[in-house]
C-alpha cells in the first residue's frame, strides 16, 4: 500500500471516529476491524496512523478535549517532569499506604501546586470528619466543662457538662480534662494520645488493620469518640466554621456536606433537634460567605445510617422532605451512610425511597453505591438501584467497572462518580492507587469528581491529598493540566447548585484559575 493509500486510511478512520455518534466501545471495535486489514498489505504500521490513534485516544480522557493556553501547557510540562521524577523514586507515594506516603506527599512540589490550585467544590465529605483532629484536641478539649472517660475497649468518650455526667454502660467514670491534664506528666504525649483516638493513623497500618472488618471497627470507634465533642452545640457551630475555613485555605470554594444532623446538646443537658442543626449550618455558612465573598457556600445532604430498619428510613425520608421544604437554600437532598457491605441494600428501602416520587416531591438522592469489592452480592446491586432511584451522583462507585450497563447509563445521564482515593485505600478496597478503578473512568472521560470522604479520620486535609493521588497515581503520566482543569470544573458542573449559581461559581473559579496559571507557569 503506497503512502497516499495510508493517508487515505488514516483520514478515513479519523473521519469515521469523529463523526459517528456511537459509544466509544463501538468505535474501538471499528478501529480494530479496520486495523485488522492492515497487516495483510503493510509490512509495518504507519507512524502517522499510530499518532492519529494516540491523539484520538487521549482526546477521550478527562480534560482531553479542552483547548489549553500556552501558559497552561507550560505548567503542564513542568508537572509532567516533576511526575517523572517522583515515579522514578524508590518510594512512589501512590504505591504506598497513605499513612506512609503522607510525609513524602507533603514534600512534593506537585502537592504544593495542587494545594495552591483552585479545586472548585468538595462534593463528598462527612460532617464528623471535616476538621483536622488537631483542632479538636488543641482547641475543643481545652474548653471548660469538658469531661472524658476511658472505655473498656481502650478508647475514650467526651462530654461537656455543667455537672459530673452519669456513668454509662461503656464508661463508668468521667473526669474533667483539666484534672486529668494536671495529673499527667507530659500533656503533649497525652494530647497526642487523644489525637490518635480520633484518627485511624498508625505507623504500621498493614499490621494494625489486617482486614476490612478491623479497619471499619476502628473507623466507627474514632467516629464515636468525636461524637461527644462535635455535638456540643457551641462546638457544633465552631467546628463547622473551622471546616469551611480549612477548605477555603485548601483553595476549595464550595462544599456539599453529607450530614447526619445529630441531636446537639447544651451544658445543662438540654438538646436541639435536626432543624436546629440545619439552621446552624445555614447561619454559619452565611456568616462565612459574608467574610469570604469568593467562597460560594455550602449545601447539606441529609444522611442516615444504612443499618436502620425500613420504618426508620421511611421516617427519615419524610423528615428529609420536610427539611427540604423548610430549608430549600441549604438542603440538597438525601443519602444513606455506613459500611455498605454490612448495611441494608438500597433495594430493601425501595418503599421509603419511592415516597418522594409518589408524593410528587423532588428530593434529590446522592447515594453511596458500589463501595465494595464483593462482586455479585446483593450490596453490589446498589449501583444499579441508585440509578433506578435517579441518584444525582454516585458516592465512590468503586465497583462500577463490573457493571458496564450501569456505567454506560451513568455516562449518558451525566451522573458523576465521586472518587475518593485515600478513603478507598485506607478502607482496604485497593492498596496501590495505580490500580484504582477510576484510572479506567479517567481514561475514557467518565463524569467524575475527586473528593476526600473523611479527611480528618485519614489525616488528609481538604482535597489536595486526594487530588495528588488522583493526579499522580490514578492518572499516571497521562493526566495533565487539562485533567485537573476538567476535574475542578466538574465539581461545579455536577454540584447541586442552581444553573445561575453554577455560572457564578464558574466565573469566580475561572478568575482564580487564570491567576493560578499565570503565577505558576514560567
Ligand atoms: C478555639 O477556636 C475558637 C474559634 O472557633 C477561638 O475563638 C478560640 O480562641 C480558640 N481557642 C483556643 C484555646 O485555641
Ligand atoms: C513531652 O514529650 C515529648 C515527646 O513525646 C517531648 O518532645 C517533650 O519534650 C516532653 N515535654 C516535657 C515537658 O517533658
Ligand atoms: C486513647 O487515649 C487514651 C488516653 O490517653 C489512651 O490510653 C489510649 O491508648 C488511646 N487509644 C487509642 C486507640 O489511641
Ligand atoms: C425499627 O427500629 C426501631 C428503632 O430501633 C424500633 O423501635 C422498631 O421496632 C423497628 N421496627 C421494626 C419493624 O423492626
Ligand atoms: C426516575 O426518573 C424517570 C425519568 O424522569 C421517571 O420516569 C421515574 O419515575 C423516576 N424514578 C423514581 C423512582 O423516581
Ligand atoms: Zn462517604
């Protein structure tokens, strides 16, 4: 075959690929079919064809179709060089457990750039793990009237009270922290022990967490330890304010918070209900935005535990509809939380989840689904069911590759997957993040956003650590500045904001982005 014939082939394939409306998978079949004829007539593949196919493939990936400016390309080249250096080192952070990788990541110039980069919105973070635990220990436990008790399972509980609290089954005696600290030889050591009660961090994670059961047990324990601190009404507000501040410092501009809206309490034992919690979030958000006009605010996805029974979830959905009506500005929707493998399935709650539809109420869902590696179980069916209940996004979707039909539907309907790399690694779904399933989703430009799930429990801050893992580990050498740009824009595009607010958000973000690019490209 002469060179003009090859050109003809190349043009034909390129043209066919860019003009047909077929799904990508069909295009692959066509390319394969066309290529299968080449060896018959040619001794070696045509470099022009090769180049064109490579370009074709890279145009599919996240950010692959964005037109980049000269300055963006310059920064991209710099990032590429830095990535090559990190990949060549013996300890490549994404291949290590995050607890081991964190000090290396902190030193990485890529991480510094990602911290400075305007990342848009954090769409998947939970209420009790929003603020770095250092703040809980160094600020909250130093407030007056803070009691602590040692539990039988080597953990601690906290409670603020004007009188000595009554003993509860798990802990028999409460002591004021001021008293405890006065008796402790070294308060730094003591405070560090409190920090370790509130996080999953350990020097030897492989040894400490030998199974998913073991790590989830510790996860729930740390979560419960934070409970008494965070649900004290004055702390509840300060904690949330501090959370917004930490996100803002990490160059995020909007939050969608998965929130249990727990009962909160006062010193005298008086309590507040869910509406109080929601209006507290609303009030603090407004205050924060008034002080930081380039921060767009936050919305709340009301969550209940998936271990609840059907009638409790039905009640929760009804309550969600009422809250939605009373607080339309801040309420974004509803979700179920807790370990999927141990909880009830979405399908088992079908009556409760169909209620809004039956009543003609629009209550958006943001389901965690597919946070499992147990292929073919009932729980593994959550991904399909999430879509059947018209979920707005998919939390984790770790199992999505095993469900090609669900994957196709989520792509077509623009239902984004919230990818939380560090969470998936710490909770033992994957160990080397280069093997995270999102690497495929990213390579084919599936709608996705990056988030951090429970950053405080994992010792991560804001979104930057997870962006590092996604950019360097999941994206490999392939991901580039366009990937980062698209991921940031996705976080606004797939948020629950109104179309008008999305325009405003993108506008604010774009100005920050341009500034970031001009400051960091040389
Ligand atoms: C704790 O944080 C609050 C704000 O949330 C601040 O006003 C206070 O000074 C801090 N206290 C300490 C001991 O750091
Ligand atoms: C407390 O212990 C830490 C190390 O755990 C040490 O660096 C510090 O000097 C000790 N402080 C006092 C007052 O002994
Ligand atoms: C929790 O804190 C207590 C009190 O300092 C300590 O004895 C215990 O070892 C800590 N537990 C964990 C899991 O860090
Ligand atoms: C559901 O759970 C609630 C609270 O634990 C309990 O009171 C109720 O009896 C349970 N209902 C059923 C049908 O099991
Ligand atoms: C999901 O959306 C489709 C199309 O809008 C609608 O027909 C269907 O009833 C919805 N399903 C539920 C469970 O709300
Ligand atoms: Zn989550």
